[in-house]
């Protein structure tokens, strides 16, 4: 993987960890998600005149990805509500690169060398093992496990759709802006409908958290979608999930979480996989 692509995807992974930390810090997650989406909608409307309209072949991908993103956000909120972030987040993120790699290789004619396959496997296993380092109690909640794994499936689905949709669009930039406009509009409408019987006043803190999370998510997604137009989708997907390493660091510094030997080993496995990806072409 080219050094510039590697660096951009790592930066996107950091942005992803940052916006998840924002969401973790606020209890009103649905309102935060709605504010995130409103922020992204405004950004997309501002940028619309400066990007090209995606090719006709890309619109089925945009439509499907927008719908999948609604499911992703709803499942993510439920996973965080049902269980601890340190269990739900690694479970959700670990499923995606393995699914993306499997589908890409078996059905989409993507070719990965042995070193790349090993790297994807190491990253997936490293992230999965992070959810086990806090003890088995957190994994006994079937609702949390179900929502986390479901979130991972949605992540894999929109990753594949966006990777190949951006290639069909002719411009990753146009694809990102139009996709974000469609997805954010659907998410805002869905959350508004869910809160229709009991309007929820959004605190100023939640609005600020949502705006910050929306900006970080927007930039990070843009970077990843562009990277998938110039590098194999499974490799970009796996490298992006090193966001969990940044999440661990954020947890240590800002949430005073402990780093034991087992968690350190999990992080080491994930970083080893990332290093192998950097060395592969």
C-alpha cells in the first residue's frame, strides 16, 4: 500500500475513534446522531456546487448505502445502550474487515496476496480479542452482542457499496458529497420519526458534541472512500479498523481506562497487521 494512502487511512481511523469518543461522552445518543447528520447535510449542501454529479452507474450504490447507513446508526446506538463501549465497539469493528475481505475475494474478483490476507486476519483477531480482555461478563448480554454484530454487518455492507460505488462514480469527491446528503437526510428523518411522540429537547452540550462528531465523521469517511478508489477495498477496510487502537489511547488518556497485558497484546496484534499492510504492495 502506498505511503500516502496508508497515512490518510490511519488519519481517518483516528477521526473515527474521535467521533465515537464524542458519542460515548453523551447520554442522549439519538439526538447526537441527529445533530451529526444535520451537520453533514449542511456541509454537503455547501460543497454541492464544487463537485461533479456521480455517473449513473453509481446511483444504485448511493441509494443502497444511504439506507444501510440508517441501519448502521440505529444499531450502533442500540449496541451502546445495551452494553459497554469497550465490548460493543471492538465486536462491531472486528466483523467488518473479515466480511469485506471474504466477499471481495469470493464474489468481486479482488486479489490479495498471502501477506495481505494475514494482515487482515491479524487486524480482525486483534480487534475481536479486545472485547474479551474486559472479561466474559460483558459478552453474556445477548442483546448487546446481537446489536454489535449487526452493526458490523452494516459496516461491511456500506464499505463494499462505497468502495465500488465511488469507483463507478468517476469521482470519489462527488460520490461522498451526494451520498452524505442522501444518508444524512434519511437519518434525520428516521430519528425525527422515532421521537415524534415525545419530542426530545437537545441540550447545548449534545448539539456541540453532535456537530464535532459530524465533522470528524465526514472528514474520516471522505478519506476512506477516496482511499478505496486507489487501493484494494479489503485492505483499506482492515486498516481503517485500527481506529480501535486510537480508541484505546483515548480511553486511557481521557476516560482513565486501564491497559492490562491482555489488551496490550490485542493492540500489538492489530498494529502488527497494520505494519504488514504497509509493507505489502
